[in-house]
C-alpha cells in the first residue's frame, strides 16, 4: 500500500496530556502530529502496525475516519454525521489495516458501535449513534454479530461540543488499564498519567528512582517500563534501581504484588517525611501525594507537602529531578520555594474527575 493511501490515526488522551502524548508519538513512532487538543491527538505514520499499540501515554488509538469542528448543535448534524460516515471514509482500507494490527479472533467476529457525547445538543447521543450506523450500512460483513463489549471491531463517534471525530479502534482495554495491575487501590493514579510522569522524569542509565508514597506501585512500574529494552553503548540493559514505600502496609503489599514481575522488590513501610534513605543518593523522584481527600482534612495537605518535599530534597542529588502530581498547586509551590528547586515544566491535567497539576522540578547544583 502506498504511503499516501494510509489514513491518519488519532489517540484519546487525558485532557492536558496532549503535548506529552504528541512527544511520545513523534519520538517513539516517528509520527507526524497534525493537530491536538480536547483530549485528542491526530497523527500520521509512514507505516501502521502493532507498534502503535505500544504507546503508553494514550488511552486508546484509532484509525481516523472523519472529523469536524463545525457541528451546529442542531438536529441537522444527524444528516451530516450519516453523510460523512457514508461518503467520506474508505472503510475497506481501514478494515484491512485493522486486521493487520489486530488479527481476527477465532470464531465468528463481533462488532459494536460506540458514541460518546458531551455538551448540549438538539439531539440525543442515541440519535447520533443511529445516524452513524446508517452511514455504516454494508461496511460490517452481514455474518458478524453485534456485541455489547469486547467486540472484534469497534467504530467510535465522539462528540465534544462543536467537535466530532469518528474512527475505528485499534487498541483494547489493556492500553489504558495495563495487565500488570493485579492489585488496585482507591484513588490510584491512572497508568497513562503515570507513564506521562515517567517521560517527564527523563530517566537515564545508572539512576536511582524513588517513589516515597508509592501506593499500588503504578509510577514505579511505568518508570521501569519506560526504560525496558534500552541498552547502553556496551549493549547491556540500563542499570537502574527502583525503590519505594508507603505509610500504609496495605499499599506496600499491593505494590509488591504488582511490581514483583519487574524484579522491583525494594519496597518498605515508611513515613515519607522521615525516609530511611541516605542523603543525596536518589537521581529521580516520581510521586503522587494524597490529594487531600484521603487525609483528615484538606488543610493537612500543606504540612504534608512541606515536610515531604523537605525530605525529598534531602535524599535527592544536586541536579536531580522530581516530578509530582497534586491537586493543590499553590501548596506544592509553597513547599518547593522552601527548598529552592527550579520549576522546569508544568502540566494541568484532569484526573479522577478533578483538575491536577504536574510539576517538574530540578534541584540546583551545589555552588
């Protein structure tokens, strides 16, 4: 197939992570990002194969069918959706690529149509889905069965205000949920957000990576996976050390269960404000401190961040980096000012239904 015939792809991401996902697509796949925003990244690849499923900062990846920024919010959109779906997409090409990336399952294939819609429109979500289904008449082989979940083929329509995008899903639930998470905890960080934090940490060989409030171990898992397969100039796997701990023994047990498969066993029950770690021995810190809801009161965040950051500063080497995700950016920045770290980057993201702040900091080199 000629390169010019390849359709675009698009990825769904957490709002705020579009730039980080774009960087991963460009650096890991050699992709060309065409546009991004509103939780989507549209991109082109020279070749579409299973490598696209290795993206870690994206929730889902699709073959692009059609898109628009000009919905009217009125019922006439339904005619447009049907027309665009029917006339503007080479579905046979998308199906061939889908089969190449996601081989047909054993037994009779299944399919489903999915529609998501946010914003107030003059029609219902189910009406939009019916319009898309009419446009897809004859696309899916008549012998295939409809399934409510885990279908072999899924065609999605997402409407967000005046924006709509339609495509064929390449990924499955393991892209966003990961298979390594045997143990789950309430308020645990999403793996895709943890992967973004690992990218922001800019890991290098021979580094020690610490998560002082590790929860179920998701940040350490994604940090490990971000360097897996990387080799030094001598051809050996990057020598790395990962360590973590938590004040809750149930959390460290969950982390141990999730991280054992990666050979990460240096996990302890500890107080993050008094770490049993020697001064200036850690190169990178990644951490998702409590957002406040898990504490006795929202006000408890301020002293926790202050004392926690002070202890992180003690164990972090000069020139080392720390990436933190919090809900209270003001409290975090106040704690950072006390230790004199330099903010290199920050990202606003929505997590667990609320806005979160990711800050990337560097401990200044000793004078």
